[in-house]
C-alpha cells in the first residue's frame, strides 16, 4: 500500500501543473478577445473619419467652384435686388438637383444644398452678388452631416 500512495502523490503535482497551464491559456484567450473587441472600433472609426474628411473636402471644393461660377453668371441676369435673389435661388435649385443626382450615383452619398442667404452690394445703382451662404447636408449609409458654407462669387479661370 505504500507504493500506491506514493504514486498518487506524484500525480497530484502533475495534475496541478496542467490545471495552471490550462488556466493561463484560458486567461490569455479571454484577454486577447477583450483587446480585439475594445481595439477594433477605434481602428475602424479613425479610418472612416479619414475617408469622411476627404469626401467632405471634395464636396466643399466642388460646391465652391460650381456655386461660385453660378453666382458670377447670375450677376449679369438682373439689376434689381429681388430679381437677382430670385435668379440665384432658381439657378441654385437646379444646380443642387443635378449635383445631388451626380453624387448619389458616383459615391452613394446624397448631398442636399439649400440657399440660406445672398450677399449683395449696391454699386452705381445696380446690385452685384458678393457671396451666397448655403446649408449643405450629406447623407451616406452610416452618417449624416450638416454644415453651413459661405461661397464667394467668382469662377476660377480655366487652366491651360
């Protein structure tokens, strides 16, 4: 019987060692899972933010060019304040419809542009357009942004 008791005492330390190793592995798996879950959204959100920032910059540049040219061309259409504001409102509405359709088809982002204010200056008895303030709303699959943008009248000359 002495031999049987010595064998059982040899197994106990070995079984305890296996339990410690299995416990350490289980703890490592749990900690790794927590790190992946917590760390995952941070990486994804920084990438999405960078993409949104680039998209926003493109939209702003396109609107500055398009609406700036629209304001310059509308400047010669009417001489009264009311007629000029009406012409800008009509032209901007048509521009916004075409722009929204083009962006939605090319990027999947719907961009809505609404006129908030027109900056006019009176010179020599005639009104001239200085700028327009527009509210820009962009809707994508996972985000909605809204901002106000003031655009100066003027169309950049074509580069040679």
